[in-house]
C-alpha cells in the first residue's frame, strides 16, 4: 500500500515537472535566453 503511494506521488511530481517545462518548450530561443538570464539575475541577489 505504501509502495503504491510512493509510486503515485512520483508520477504526480513527474507530470507537474513536465507541465512546468512545457512552458519553456513553446518559447522562441531568444525569449528563452532572455528569461533564463532574468531568472539568473534575480537569484544572484
């Protein structure tokens, strides 16, 4: 029973991560680079 929950939780996390990354897949390369640099600068503080 607990093993099933661990597997389901891993599947949900995987799906959520894929959904987050799909947003970046749709971006044009120059926009993606600009976004990445912006995020990097915000995290550098």
